């Protein structure tokens, strides 16, 4: 597995980031940081911190509209992660 994939999976294994991704998958395509914080049951500061990290690693997209910042899932990055897992599992199931 390449170093980029290892970092991606490091991002996914953190409980708070997993909770944020779960919330984003159940919400609309783009939501505010405040909505993420409430939905994931964490502080605004913690949500903002983890969303910035996930944006740096490409797991989420960030869209600024005026003074508001919205985040959503980067579906292509998640599909790539699934593809890596599928290639590791192969036909062993």
C-alpha cells in the first residue's frame, strides 16, 4: 500500500473523523461547520479542526459562500479508498 493510502487510512481510523464522515454521509451535500458539530456531538472548534485536516487529505470538499464555509464528502476520494480495500481483499470473501 502506498504512503498516500496509509495516510488516508490514518485519517479514517480516528473516531471523531469517522463520526464526522458518517454525519456528512447522512446529511445534505454541503453543510456548515456548526451543523457538523451538532450532528457529530462535538464542539465547533473540534469539528473545524478535523474538517480542515480531512480537507487537506482530500476526504471532504470545502466551499466558501460569503462568510459561510460548507463541507461535504469527497466521493471520489472515498471511492478510491474503497477500491484499495477491494484490491486487498480480492476474491477472498
